C-alpha cells in the first residue's frame, strides 16, 4: 500500500479542523435534500485534526498547523501516519457518544498482536490516519484493491463483533435502518492488514 501523503492535505482540511474546533460538523450531507444526514464526525477525524498533538484537543492552532502543512511551510508539522487497531472501540455505551471529541483526542496507542505458539510474526488489521487529512481525501495508488470491493460488509461485521457503531468508520447508510450500506465512506481513512514482526515499532512519520 502506498503510504505517501502526496497532496491529500489542503486548505479544505484546515477549514474542517477549524469547524471542529468550534463544535461544528464539517462533513457534507451525502444526498443534499434526500433522506440521509451528514455523517457524524468520526474519532479518526479528530485524530487527524489534532495536528499539533500538544494538548490533546482540536483547536484553531491545529487548523493553522494544517494550513501550514497544506502550503508546505517549513514551520509546518511533519506529515505523520497514525496506526490504530481496527478492533479499537471508541464508542462509550453509557454516554452514547464517541470517547474522542474536540476536547480530548487522547487514546491508547498500544497495538496487540496475537501470535501462534512459537511464531515470530502475526497479522493485525490497522486503520491508518494521516494527520492533517481531516476530510480523508488521501487515496491509494491506481490499481490498489479497495476494501469495499473485496468485502462490502466489512464494517457491519466489525459492528457485530466489537460493538462500535459503523459511524466510527464514517460509513453512510444507503437507506433506512436494516438496508445495505453504501460503500462510500467519509473520511476515507486507509484500512489495511499489516504483517509485522513481534515487538516491532511501526513507522509513524514520513518525510
């Protein structure tokens, strides 16, 4: 999978981060006046928006940092991927809200790998979040296999297994509850299976 950030971070991401900083939802309504609503802001969007990573919040300072990244200023934060276990549930059943929001983007960075007895490598599914890419515009290189193509029910399966709502992944319902999912997501964060050696440090920063 190509992890190069390219030109995915733009002024649109800075504007989205600024909206999030003041409590607005930056996500567009997928069907205008139709029955669908704008997707909720996903935890991964809050992680992407916290570009400075200094205070565990999304503020106007993060929006400014993202704008600097968009215009490639030398004072901009370095482009960085964050990898999150796909199975990590950011949903709080008691409050009925995600645990990440504009006031707290602090989370457990640990990644667990289940190894067979005597094995030195294992497989773990990860969600890749590009810091600054709040609207999820990063795209894999041409010819890459899309998860929606090989497994259209992947996110509903995660909901059944781990309990997090599909909105954690920015999935938009195609119709009324119970109908199939529209395979478009917002944000389009990268979901990939990575084979990694035991006790290894995953890469987090790109030049």
